[in-house]
């Protein structure tokens, strides 16, 4: 079978200045609830920090994105990941919505504008689970 070509978003050719930023990113939310937890407790929480005046196009499944992001533990606020200190400071590239990143990050970056900044809280069930990695 032939490999499926990756689609690059239209803004990817505009240079490094228009990357999708997700700062800060809390990848592990509050401690997981017991088995009786509600579905609402398992949702990704998104807070818009910066939204550009014009937003076109919005990110969608299958787009090739690049983003800088920081990961903090919700329990104590300690940073456990910073994309600027990994991969020689280059943003992380991934195809949105196909499982190349944790499910919560796929959800958090859907319908995002180029240059937008978000703070997201991702529950353990959509990140690394109760046990971490």
C-alpha cells in the first residue's frame, strides 16, 4: 500500500511566526475520581488566552500542526515537559486527531486558530492515566 500523504495546513508555509501555541498545558488534571465519576469530570477544559482578530483556517482532523507547549501537573503545578527545551527548541509537529499525541491534546487543538493561545486542563483518562506514563 502507498503511504498516505500528510496535508500541511495553509499557514504552515508562512514561517515560524504563525505556530499554534498552547501555554500552559496542564496534562494531568486533578486526581482521578472514583468509578462513580461523571462524564463531565472527564472533559478537556479549555480557556482562551489569546485569540487573533482573524481566524482562518481553523485546525481540523488530519491537519499537520506545529506547537510549543508546556506540561504542568494539576496537583502541584510542577512542570514536567517543555517543548522549548526538547528537540533543540523546535515546536512539536504532529497530525491532529490521529493519535500522534495524547487524546486530550488532540481534542484541545481542534478548531484552533493560527497564533491562538489556550490553557487547557486534561483529565488523566485523556492523558497518561492515574499511574502516569
